[in-house]
């Protein structure tokens, strides 16, 4: 995933300042990713598996980008 632009980074920083709401948003994204991985494990169609794996990778990249950097 590409690095965020200055504008995107400013938006992320703004979201991070709204602590509880931001943490809830990140937790929700993580739960969605867990659900996608669980659904992927239940699939028997290769095309669906690849689609879900791609979705899980995108969510992981999004979470990694949005997670506060210590």
C-alpha cells in the first residue's frame, strides 16, 4: 500500500485525536478482517478464496496505515 499523502496523513492525525471514537473504528476494522478470514476458511471456491484473501490484505494494510505510530 502506498504511503499516505500529506492531506491523508492530516486526516488520519485528526481522527487519531478523537481517541475513543478512533479506537472503536480501528477495532471495527479489525473485527471485519477477522470475519473475512473466517469466511475465507469456510470457502471451497478458489476464486472466492482469492477475493477474500485480497480483501483481508487490504484491511490489514488499512489498519496498519491508520494505527497510531508510537
